[in-house]
C-alpha cells in the first residue's frame, strides 16, 4: 500500500475572488468539499490529508472543523511551491504527494483514486497526472473557446505505454482526415489535461531544484520542466461523467455553475 500525503493548497488572498476557499457552495464551504474529495479518493489507503494556507482565517476554520492545516509563506509563487513547503514542515517522507487544489470542489474523487492506482502499478514514474479523452463535441467547444482565450485548456500526447510525450496550450495532435475519424469513433484522439498532480516524493524536490525550462517559460506549463529534464510522467485516463466541462472555481459565477451541477446530478 502506497504511503500517500494529500496536500490541499488553499490561498485566501485571491485577487479575483478573495476568501475563495471559504465561499459556500450549496451551503458547504468549498474547502470542506475538497477535503471530503480527498478523504473519499484515499479511502482504504495509507493516506494523510493536510491543508496548506497563508492565512490565519483558513487556519482557524480548519481547526474548527478538525482538519489538519499548516501555515505556509505568502511568498509561494505556485501551488507546488506551497506543497513543497508543507511537506518539509510535516517532516515526513511519503512515497506519493498529491497536490489537490483547494478551489476545485468538482474534482471527482475517483481522479485521486486513479492517480494512486497508476503509481502503484509503476513506481518508476516521477509524476502521475490525469487526462480526459475528449468527445468530438468537447473538442469542438475547446476549439471555439481558444478563439477568445487561447491559453485556456491544456492538451497532451502520450506514447503507447501511457507516458506523456508533450503538453501544450495548442491543441495537439493535429488531426488529418477528421471526418473519417468522426464516423468511426465517438471519442477524438485529443487528451485534455486535468491540473491534478501526484509526485513521487524525491521527484517533487528534484523538480523544485531545477531551473525553469525553456518550453515551460513559453507555454506556461510547469510539467514541461519534468519532460525537458528527462523525467517520466504517467498519464491516468479519467472520465468526468456528468461533471465534464467543469473545472476549478475562479469567480463567484463559477460557484453558481458548480451549484447547478450538484443540483442536477447530485454530489460525489
């Protein structure tokens, strides 16, 4: 059984949505929903869950709800920086460290399960991350959204063994003879990346010691630093089910979208 630590970065000081982790969705704080996802995704495993924050209001909230929480520096630039600091402060050495963002209350718990399962099957990998096989309809929507927001949505190509070859903000691969493929399959050949990461312990700290890489700078994708330095990324293929198309909560409008999904399809 893999010893797993789930770190939930929860930053209070969001410029677009201050206090976001404590915003209520259908009567329950977003952060508690993410903690519940972590618990369900790690059931029957050897796992520990901790919230990493920079704000005493979130720390006090966690204490009131019996959720383990660590204060981390407000200088952390990224979620992975906050994860590294939290792991160091805990003083433990799990095999696997999962970065589960505190603003994604509609991340299905089975995504977490699939990350752990993929690592159990191949512990030579440095990182496991999920991707969704897009339907043709979903691919069409992604193409349309990129006309106005070209850097939203990341796609991936993988080898025959499920190891990532590349990630891009462009839609990859290019698809020739698309009409023929549409007739043969409901799924397109495009994988959309989901921003959920499971790091091998040693690989997480190796990653943070590496300089920002050339293509990482161009694409704005941290995971390219792994590939540019010869590290292995395993892709776990997942399915959102009814929740396809909903990602993290970045604005009050996204709260309403999440509530509508829960009202229509139920909760995890």
